[in-house]
């Protein structure tokens, strides 16, 4: 009797297991069907968490462990750097570099600066910095040898005139309509003059930037149009008797990005930091302080 009972129980167990498995399968299918949206949300959240973890301070791939090494050229001109001291946090690109560092988890005392000549920054070869900020335009040619972060600045055009010139007092683009303007051939500045200022006099076109500056000094033109970074350099280092009349948005503005070694594991994290600074409004605040009217370049409408 005992043997028969035991045999029956053993025979019943597989049947019970089969029913349980069928019920579990149905329940699982039902949950997947009703919760597909939740699954997508969970995946997105997981991806974001993974990206944040990859950019955590302890997980970054750095040239010097525990320190963020930033490069720029020497000398470092205003308004990008003040007093030729990138480490003081003053000036547009100095402030941007420290803001990126903060997003990555670095205190100012954990940021080191090194000198890197402009031309060698994007040349092939190893890098002794984590990223470089030096008004470096993002171009396909350079991107073959180095990485760039998301753009942290798009350079507008600017009008430069001698301080004694009547053009120096212009407060709008229309006030420059009858001005004799000089530009360099083949530049976006020539397009900007024709598209935005629409002068009554044909702009004088010169072969290179030196000819443009010489024409301004000698009074061959009333004003010149160049991109804003060049305007700052001209008025601070080349023609002290000239001033920036104003800046204006025009087609063909150059985008600047932080430069990194080609294939750097840090590129995504620096881009992420720049994007966060932009979305929070902090990048605009830095730009307005150092690249706006405070830097001597009011906007011309």
C-alpha cells in the first residue's frame, strides 16, 4: 500500500509542476505587455546612470592621476585670459575651463595649466594635457588628428575702427551703411558685410590680414570687419589706436571646442560638461561677462 501511494505521489508531482510553469509563463507575458513603457524608461535611466558613472571623477582617464591638466598658448591674451595668467580664473576661456573642471568634480586647486603652442595643439602626436582651450575652431581637417568637445563658443563678426574715426561712434549696423569698410578676401567677414551691413560703398578687399590692418592704420578704410577674436587681438596687440565698435551675428561664425587627444576617453565627459553648462545657463553667463560689453564689444543690431 505504501509503495502504491508513493508511486501515485511521484506521478502527480510532474503534473503540478507543468501547471505552475504554464501559469508563470502567462503571468510573465502579461507583465511584459502591460509594462513595455516602463521598460523603456528603465533602460533610458540605466543608460544615463552608466554615462554619469563613466564621467565620475574617480573613473576619468587623466594624464596626471587626481589632477585635471588644461593647456593654452603663451602669451594668453584678454578677454580670454587676464594678466597673462590662465590659472587665475579670470577671462572667458579660463572661466570656461574651471567650469568644465567643476562639472567633472575638480576643485580649482586640482586644476593644473601647461603651455601648448596653438599650431602644435592639433598636430599629430601624443598630448601632455587633458584638454586645451585656445580659441581653436572645430574643423574637419583638425578633427582627423584630435578630438573636440561640444562647442562652447561661436565667434561672431566685429567692426574695428580707429578711435578718431566717425565710424567709432556707430551704435547700429545701419549707421555703418555709408562707411568705407575693409575686409580680407575669401573670408566669412566679406559675406557678413554684404549680408548684414549692406554698405552703399563696395568694400575694399585685401589679400591677407596684414594688409587689412595696414589699410586701417593708414586710413585707406574707415573700418574693418573681422571675427571677434581677431578684433580683440588687433586692438590689444596690433593697433592700440583702434577700438571695437561692436559685434554682430552673421553667417559663418566659427565654433570653438575644447581640444583633446584623438580617441580620448575623456572627450564624451568634457562634451557632457559643456552641454550641462549650456543647458543650465552658466555658459551664457560666462560669455556675457567676458565676451560682451564688459570686454568692449557691444552688440550692433
